[in-house]
C-alpha cells in the first residue's frame, strides 16, 4: 500500500512539473508575440523639403591703403611696394556659371601731393614708363576655389593712367576660378624722376574683375 501511494505521488508530481513547463512556454510565447505586434510600423506621411541656391555676384576685395615704403624713394631712385601677406587681395566668383574672369588693375590718377601743387606722372613725357608691377612673382592661394584654376599674368609697365591703360593681373579661363582666391606678395615698382620734388604723394589704384 505504501508503495502504491509513493508511486501515485511521483506520477502526480511529474504531471504538475509538465504543467508548469507548458505554462512557462505558453507565457513566453505569448510575451514574444505581444512584443512583435507592438513593433508594427506606425502610419506615415510625407513632407517636401526645399533648398534655394542663389547666384552671387563677381567681386574683388583689395586693401584700403597701400604704401611705397620699401627700397629707395629719393629722386632718381626706385620705390618698391609689396602687398605681403597682411594686405591680401581676394576675388570671389559665386555665380555658379563657370564663365571665367580676368582681374586687372590701373592707376586712376597721377601721384599728387596734398595741395596738388606738384605731381609725379605714371608716363613721363610719353617716353619713360615709371610704374610697373610683377604679378608673375605673387602667390595665388585657393581659399574655397580649386588650386591651379587661376593663372598669374606677367610683369609689365603701366602705359598711363585710367581704365584704358589697365593691365591683367590674374586670369581664370572658362570653367575655372569659381570660389574665392587670395593674392599675396604682389609687388609694385615706381621709378622716381630725378627732378621729383620731395613731398608725400598719393594716388588711387583700381582693381577690376570682369
């Protein structure tokens, strides 16, 4: 009798264990199913996003003041000016056309003292050219542009004053020159006449980008 009771209890324990295992499996299966259902993608809608890229204008920025303060500036000597790295000239082409451009320069007037009583000419009596520059010796730095897109011009004498006497400084061929470029160490020379009156002289120099 005792053995029958023991066997019965063992069978009952096994039934209970199997019921627990089955319940656990069903519980976790239901939990996993619930988790999967909760990750179903929600409803969506679309919206447009716009971006306008506007064309900019071709521009050149030059130092407000440049001085001939290197070399000899006595009568009969040569005055030298180098823009160095502190007087950067900059071109900017944000047009987006790739049309290319030419950067030129010219003296807008002769050198004059404060009261305009005496002057120094760029073209002295039509035969002696006293002012020149050396764009071939300057350095072109690509700022946001592509290196090598811009080519420097050659050393040359200014024939006279005014826009009709401008000389090229740098050129960007078609498809080149987009973005900004810096020009450093641009040198100017002025050969002072032997008859020059010792004074302080000024003139205006124009950079033109077209």
